[in-house]
C-alpha cells in the first residue's frame, strides 16, 4: 500500500511538471503597435486568453505534444502557429504579427486633403471606397462609374437625357453644378464635358474613390459647395500586373478592358485601355432608346519616375473617343420614315496630359507639383439643330506639406484656366475664364482626444461678377475631430463656398443647349454659400463581429442661386437651402457583410418669400446590401435601393420605387467569372406613363427620375495574367 501511494505521487508530480506555459506579444504587422484585445486560442484544449494593453498573452497548463494556437483580432487576418512541447530551449515570449484585413476594416490612407494621412486621423469627414470594393462594383458596370456613385449614401445620379443616358451627380440634394469630379486631385471632368463624364470613366484602373460631402471650396475652389468626388488611379507595385476584363450584357452591351503595370528600380508604368460598345436598346417595344448606340475607345498610359529617395513623379496621357447615338429606335437602326425622325447624337474627343512631381525635403516635409492640360471636343446634333464646341482647360498647383505626430499643414497655390470656343452662329457662348488661388490649411492635435483643422483660401477670378467687382473670394473653413474613446468619434465642421456664373447645369443638358441665352459673368452675381455638417461614428466588436454606425447631419445655404427661367439665366431673389441626415450601418461577421444606409434630404427653394420643394430630390432614400465572401475564392451579394416620391419640374409627382440587384462571383488565382443582375423587379418609368409630350416626331421629354432600361443581366470574366 505504501509503495502504491508513492508511485501515485511520482506520477502526479510528472503530470504537474508536464504542464507548459505559452507567452507571446501580439502586434500590428504594419505599425508594430500592440493589439490590445487580440485573442489566442487552443481549440483542441478549449483554452484561450485576451491580450492586455501591451499585447501580451499568456496560456498556462498546456500538456506535452503538438499544439496549434490561433491568433485573431477584429479587422485582421487570423494566424495559426504550431508549437511542440516540451521545448528544447527555455521558452522566450514570441512576437506575433497580424496583417490588417483589406477593404472596410483596413486602415485607409486618403489623398484628397493632400497630406496622405489615415482617414481616422483627419478632422475633415472623408469617405473612401478602397480597391476591394471597386473590384466588386467594377463587375456590375465595367464601362462607367454611373452605378458606382449612384449607390453611395447621400449621392444621387440624375439622368439629363431621356435617350442618350447622359447624367450628372448630386450631393446632399444640390444640383450637379455645385459638385466637383476630380482625377488624382485634378479637375479633368467639368464644364462642357460634365454630362458625359460619369459615362467615360472605367473602374478598372482606379485604386480608390474618395468623397467629401459638404463645403470643400476651401480645398478646391469654386464649384465644391456640395462636395467632391476624387478618383485615385492605380500606381505600379513591386509585383507586375496584367489584367483583362471581358463583359457582355443582355441589353446588347460589350466591354473589353485591359490594365498593365510594372515597377523597376527607377521607372515604372501603367497602361489602361478599353473598348465599350452598346447596341441601341429599347425594352418592351418602347419607341425611344433607353440605352443609346455607343462606341467608345479609351487609352491611358502613364510613366512613373523614381529618381532617388527624395524625387519622384509621373507623366500620363488620357485619350477618349466616343460616338453616342440615341433617340427613336427606328432612326438609330437606320430605318427612319416620315413619322420616326427624332435622334440625339454626341461625338466627343477627349485628350489630356497629367504631370505630378514630388520632392521630399526631409522625413516630415515635401513639395508637390501637379498639372493637367485638357482638350474636349463635343458635337451635339438633333433634327434641324447642331451645337458644338471645343473646351481647352488647364490646372496647375504647387504645394508644401509638413506633417509630424502633432501638427501638419499644407500651403500652396493653383491656377485654373477654362476656355470654350463655339463656332458661328452660336459663338456668343464662347468664354475665357481664369482663377488664381492660394490656400493654407493646418491640423493640430491638441490632445489625444481632440484635433483642430483650420483653412483659408483666396481666389481671384477674371472676369469678375457683379457682387465681387475685384473678383476676389475669401473662403475660411474649420473642422474638429473628437475621439471620445477607441469606439466613439465625432467630426464637426463647416465653411464658405462660391460658384461663378456658368451656362453648364442639368437644365442646360436637358435642353441640349437649345434656345438658351448666353451667360455674361459681368452682369451676374456669383453664388455664395455657407454650410456645416457633423457626424457621430461608433465602432465596436460584438463577439466575432464588428459593427460600425455613422450618423451624419448636414446643412447648406446658397444665396441668390442662378436659375434658368424662360431660357435666361439670372440670380433669383432668395436662397436655396438643403438639410438632412445620413445613417450608415455596417456589420461584419466572419465572411458575411451587411450594410444599411438611409438618407433624408429636405431641399427648399425660397424665392420672393415663396418656399417650394426642389424638383428631382427624393426626401427618403434607402440602400441595403448583404454580401457573403470567402476571400480570393467566392463572393455573392444581394442589394436593394428605394427612392421615395419626388416633385417633378412640371408640378407632378414621380412615384416611389424599389430596385434590387444580385451578384455572384467565383475567383481563382488567375481568373474570375461573374454574373450580375440589376433591377430584377423591372422598375421602369416607361411602365408608369409616357416620358414625353408632343409627338413622336418632335417629342418634349419629361424629367427622368427612375430607370428606363429595366432588367439588365451582365456576365463576364476577369483574367489575371500577372
């Protein structure tokens, strides 16, 4: 009995001795910072622990043998390691590095504020669509960004031609002339080309899209009263890329895109080319085209220079040709007769150069220079009518940027020229505008929980408007970022804005420039505005899921807005006011992503003490998206969008409607296949009544507020050669 008891004590001692201890520090693979709250789990033993403020994890009572430990943290790629106990050498705490997830949960660096900072550290409220989301949107509509922008909360795409599909975008209920569309921070798409710009940009060569909603005139001058969209191009990476995308649609469309990039020691290149075609499409036997017959070619090569550690830059060219023919389907198909004669034809040529150069003075400061010169030739013809012009524009900017942990600022100046030549007899539309601006903006991190951003801009315009005889506009701006804790943040800010008188607006596009009197800047007032917005952002983990809730409130007032009345532009005796709210909810759990968005917009025109609702502005918009994705393997999603009733220009009310879409995509290493369906319930304005008055020969089209093309299915393949 005594021997048995002794043996049991020895076995128990061996068992206790065999219990091992695991120690490690879990850190961010990019920043080397500890990941407080990261978990380490041994599934087979049902053991786990959570990292402390130093990222330290400790797991005790581990038996001998092969053990697999899983490390995970919200927004990071899980990592598994295997350890065999007992260890041959004394245990030393390991350092475990987790890589951030791509897409929604990854850190996003934005360029629109010129300081290239993380989006979470900037007092200006900026939203961004990263590359992973653009890849998804690009399979839905590979030929343009019309759908991409139209699905963003707070942004509305407004079709300006019933038969040619031309369109502009509105932010927070304001007309498209109060917004800016930029490419790499430069205004390539504006003025005469505005109605076609969304249709002539492909997502395939974009790396990111950034949005500022609300006054951004201090950053980018006149025209950014409602906000801006900045398209950020791809740049060469260490690994070469060669991608082709082929797509076909049930509406007779076809897209063929190609993108190549490569980086060597001192030089690199990207080349994007595309051909986009669509046959004339009129669903359900409609008389007029819902999608015009379109042929478009695009070529965009760039060369990047990496001269040394301090000097780098790039040069790019952009060329686009498009022939767009819409109207009566019989005319478009070359079968006109005495009754069927109406058409709209747009032939456009776009050519531009871009130059960007950066010199790093030291690790904290640099000087940047960028320039673009653009040429746009557009010829618009209809029965018995022709309008054409050549727009030549340029933009040059030099700025100095300084940035450290506590303080950053940017100062600089830019020069914008814009010239339109219209041949006789409509040469009175010709103009030549120049804007010279200087700006300064600083961001100061006063405490760990509060950062203050202030900015000031001075613009000098020629010719000058009536209300600013010297042509000078002073635009201050202020924003504050409050970090209440790691889960709750808030941004509050606002600024002044202005817009010089111009002929270009949604109404002008709708009338095809027909019968409109020219705009004489010296006889009109510039539109001036002030606006502010504030948001609250909450982000937290709920078990293995992450929830992000953002609530935004906005308000903008435009004094004496320019209105088109009886074909004459003039300043109204009143104001235009828009206010509302946006709610965005995002939930990520394992492979499932859920997104809900709601926009409330109340836009009022108050002229001569009479207040009316602005036409073509739905008060309520809802968007919902559910996506299941296995990274680099499979993606499936369903989405829905609701637009409430809206007032139309003729005093009638357009009905509310829902649209739904479905996407399925399968990915392999070198190619993806996808199929996408839009407007599954076939919501079409032509199903609810006629979209024109008058006769088929001489139609007068009503406001377009709903889809015209009905159910569209597209399918294609993306081939990743490199």
